[in-house]
C-alpha cells in the first residue's frame, strides 16, 4: 500500500489539514469474488452513503463534502464489480469517519484501484480542496483586514482618552500644584503616571500585534552599527559597556533593531541598581548558527522562571520595582522566531542575566 | 496677525492644542472648525476672496481621524487645489499608524505630529513649516 499526503507547508494550511483528506491508494485485486446481484450493490451503496451521512451528522456539517467525494469512489468500485472494491470503499469510509471522529487527524480515504473513475474522483476532490483552501484564504484575508481596522481603531480611540488624561493632568498640575497639599499632589501625579503607563501599554501591544502581519524584508544586516545606534539612544551613562564584534545576519533590519533595543533596554533597566552596571554584548557560533548574547550584572532572575520571561504580559518583577509592560521579550521571541531562530535566557538572582538569540 | 486654522473634532483635543499654543507663546489667532467638511467649506469660501491676502489661514493644524471627511482627505483635496495647496498643513493625530504617516507625506503634508505633542514641539513645527512667519514669542 502506498500513500500520498496532501500536505502544505504554510502554518495556516497545516492547521486546516485535518479538513482535507489524506489519500490512500491500494492496488486491490480484482474479481476475486463472484459478481454481486444488482440489489446487493445498491443496498451496499445505500448503507455506505447513510453511514457517511450519519457520521458526518455527528462529526460536523460536512455531509455534502464527504458524499461528493465518496460516491464516485463507491461507484468506481461498483462498476468494477469486485467485492474487494466494495469492501475497500466501505473501509475507506470507515477510516475517514474514524479519523474524523476519534482522532481528528488527517482524514483518510482509500480507493480500490487506479482507474478512470478513481482518478476523476481524486481530481474532483483536489478541485474541491482547492476551492476550500481558496475560501479559507479569503476568509483569512478578510479577518486580517478586520484586525487591521481593529488595531487602527484601538490605536486611535484608546490612545486619545489616555492622552487627554495625561495632558489635562499635567495642565492641572501646573495650575494648582503650588496650592495643593502633598497627598493631593501625589494623587495628581498618579493620574498622569497611570495614563502614561496606559499609553505605553497600548503602543507596545499594537507593535506586538503587528509583528505577524508585517511583511519581512530580508537583507544582510550588520548588527554592530545597530547596537551602537541603540546604545546612543539609551540613557545609560553609568553603564560599563563591553561590545564585541557582531556578525552580519540575514533578516529584517527594522525588526532586528527592535530585538536589540528591547534586549539592551532590559539590560540597562535591570542592572541600574548594581554598584557598577556592566553590559556585555557578543556572539559565538553554536551548531552552525550565530548566537548573539546580551549579558548584564543586574538583578537577574530565578532560572526556573526563564520560560515565563518570553511570554506576553509575564513579568518577574512588579512595575513598582522595575517599570515595564511585559511585552518586550515576547516581542523579541516573536521576531527571532519569524527569522527561523531561537531565543533563550540564563539568569541567577542577584548575579545577572544573559539573553541569547540565533538568526540562522 | 498670523492665522491658524485648527481642524479638530474632539473638544478635549481642541482645548489641549489651544493650551499648547498659548503655553508655547505662539503669536497667532486661531480659528477652530470641527470636521473635514467644515474645513473644506471654510477654505473654499475664503478662496473666493483671494485666499492669500488677509482672509486665509497661514497654517492648518489638521486632525487625521474625524467624522465625514478625514484629515487625510482634506489634505488630499487641498494639495490638488492650485490655490489651497500653498497653505502649509501639519497633521495632528493620536494614532501611531505608519500608514497614515506615509500617506500624509505622499500627499504633500508639511508636518506630522503624533499626540501627545509637547508645546515646544508644536511651536517649532509651526515655525518651520511657515518659514518663521509664525514663531513663538518666548
């Protein structure tokens, strides 16, 4: 028995693979058993069709879909007049339903032999699959458009009230802070700070949500000048920097800049309480790919939580200790993954942390 | 006295921009209209009476997201009009969408500011796009 899988490399198509049948071809021997009478064939056909209908009724609203494919197969077997063909058809239907019902794995369909009808059935099936794929793709692009509109709206409508709170808070502070007592002044400052935090969160979230939707522009990217540029933007005068030569990688320059920026910002932020903050940036080769690392001697973290670090909104410090939204490292991970690379972290509480990423 | 036309649908944003202009010491009279349609009406009415003389604004502060006619549409209409195209336009927006920024410059905007805007930033941009015709007095 040979089989061929209708497989797709795209992730989205993979997630839909269970809806598309896997084809199984069998070279069934013909005419091993005597011909069946016509009524037997018809009733067998009806049994198969009703079984399919029932199974589809249970498994989902796809009756038309399976009938459409299986009928030609059954008819093909019938036309050949071999019991083996019927049996195979029935097993095929059974296998399909079982796969669909029990495992929800790749749907399975067996055809008795490779003749004109099975070929036609398979062409029809492929045609139908393509149509479904097209429909799915259209739906996906529609959903993407809606998401685009949604994020546009969030970007504007959620930022606006936060900006208003901040601006009016500041204006109020300017007007009355001289005449306010200490507690009232603190309340006012909290309002301004909270709206600032909200703004930062909205901006980070929007940037994060865009990562999957923006097209990547791949080109050779020299990481060293990016590190220099980002360093010059950071307020890190007290930091003792040790910058080793970095490789030229292939990737999206603006996305890689975000990776470097997030890692350096983190390193500066979490080492600011150290007596002498020290940040080292460098690279080495590991299993054929370049690993870039950023090491600091800051507060570090407990290694058992290292996986949590890269999850969106997961933080190991309260925002009172270290400000932040919990999106930075999730962004790093997402960008590195889109480049086909990997990111991880090593840390020790009170000693420091090292963040690694590879760009193959 | 130099004139600024502020096109902004949100009352709070109007107040903030006016306060920013005041705080940065921009010396100009400000006319406020509340959406893109009104802005175009206003501009076209003044065009009849020779825009560049006394009546027309020296600079437009234009919000992007507004009901009916958006700021980008106003910009596009202005920049394809032989008279109105000479008025410098600064877009003011709460959104950080890069598509808006790209469209604004493609259609000929002179400036683009993302809110929150610092008073000094607003004054400097106005001074830059008007060639110093409107500048902060302090």
